[in-house]
């Protein structure tokens, strides 16, 4: 029996299957990123986000951006969080999210998040992505496409800028529903953690770390396919921890040869991978 979810001949390859690390891919002449990534200076920074327009698909009942911090944290309502999901009703009014760098390589990532018609929160799947316009004043415009349907980067357009943070953390409350075709209420304006990511830059250990952390969060949610895709991108970007975790997941899924390949790639930098390779060699 054919897999009903398998790609059929002649169908375009979804964007999520074309990303390799944090590098952009080309789509209709535009550079499309799997996530926006920006380095954080020492101290605390305000990430200002304001929606310029929204055209949510019919099968999406909530739309927003997931913000995650690598080697740092989000300051929200007196709590330190790994990330937050910021929904349209907050973005429409404009919102400052306070983030703090805990290490020199700290960075934050943004990626589209949405609520499917079934009510499940989704990200990192299907035809999701961003087109990034860098503006002369240091701000950026993020043109965002969600996963369902064909790529459409007019679904959510957000202005982004960063600057010194206010002393007090932001207090976020639930606002009006995002204008979508479905009347189901959206999630909270900002909910934590986000779990699923200077202008976007090529893959590095820092970006690999962000992808690895997001993959770990997806794995903890039980979303193993998303974790596998994110860990693969992180491992391809040179993150040894991601290569080890990917190998472990592949072995659990019965792909011994592939697991061995990733553990060999990570063995030099990750003792766990070297130990796993040794144990694997002793198995029949």
C-alpha cells in the first residue's frame, strides 16, 4: 500500500525538506530562511516586534512567532524562560520582549508558529519560512509563511528591531483574537516555552546549538520527526551533540548504519558518541 502522506511525482518539495542548517534556500528568486537569527550583545536587550499585516490561511486558527534564546533567556513576568510564542494579538499592538545573554555566543531565533485547525500548535514543518528585508535604520521586516498550503510570505509580516531593554520585564496579557477564517480562540499572547531559533548568518556552532536546542525541545514533546529534522540540520552545521542525539534517535528507529555514521562524525568531540560506537561494535 502506498503511503498517503508520501510525496507524489511532480509535487513540489516542501520547504522544510529543502533547508540545510540556517542557510537560506531560493524560492521564486527570493532567499527564504528557516529562521531569523541574531547575535545578542552582553547584558539585556529588548526585541521589539510589531505586525504590519496578516493574511492567515483558512486552516490556521492562530498565527505568531516563536522566539528562542541560545546561551541566554527571556525575561517574562518575573520568570527566566528558554523562549516564548508571541501571537498575533500581541504583535498587532507591538511588543517588547526582554532577553538576556548569559554567554558571549548568545543569540536569539525567530520562526513562524501557528495553530492548526485541529487545535495543535505547530512549527518547523511544511512550507514554513521567512523572507528577511534589512532596512537602513537597522530594523528588519520578516515576511512569514506558515506550513500549511503553498508558500505565502504575506501570511504574517512583522517589523523587528532591537535595542536597550527597559529595567522592568514586559507584562503580557491576552488580547483580541487574530483575524482568521476560524472563530476558535487563539492561544495566549505569549506562552512559554516556545520550543521551535546581525542578519541571518551561515551555519556555525552557535546556530547549530540553537537548532540542537529546538530539536531537543521537540523530542521532549514527542515530536520525533521534527526533532530528527532539526538535529540533522544542527549536525550538518557541525554540532557534535546534535550528531550524537541524532544517532541515538536513528538507532531507536532501526537505522543502525545511519546512527553509526553520525556517531563516527561526532566521536572526536563527543565522548558519548565514541562510547556508543564502541558498544555498537560489540553487538551482533
